[in-house]
């Protein structure tokens, strides 16, 4: 999948976040630092613990999985995708592995 960024918003708080979809280039170059910069504390600790236990080899796994983990954590926090066409929504759902809810168009 080509590099894509989705915009998500929390309808309860009004917070807006962007999340990349696909391979995590930032994890490739900076290890667990992107999780820290995004404020993704849960995944930051998961990545740090596995980095220590595997002497850094787990970074190879997280390069392919971190963006998916980040989007799933945003969904669990109540974030929804900004409105987009059904084709793009289906591609994102397939890439993430779960149905990501989308904001209703008024």
C-alpha cells in the first residue's frame, strides 16, 4: 500500500489527529520515538519493553505493525475517520484489520 495519512477526530472532545497507514517509516528510522512524539503512551511502553527484551530486534516487527496499532488505539479512544469515499474507507479497514468508524456526514 502506498503511503497514506488519515485524519481522525474525536466527536466528544473535538481533538483531531493524523495517522499514517502502512509501513512505519518513522519507526524504521527512529525506533520507538514516534510513539513518544504522538503521545501514544501504551504503545510506547510496549515497544520499549520489547526493544529491551529482544535487544532491538523487535523494531523489525514494529516497522510493519506500529501504524496499525496506533490507529486501533485511536479508535479505542473514540476517534473516528473524517468523511471519505467508500473505496478509501474499505482500503483503510483492510490495512488496519478492523472496521474503523467514520464520522457521519450531516
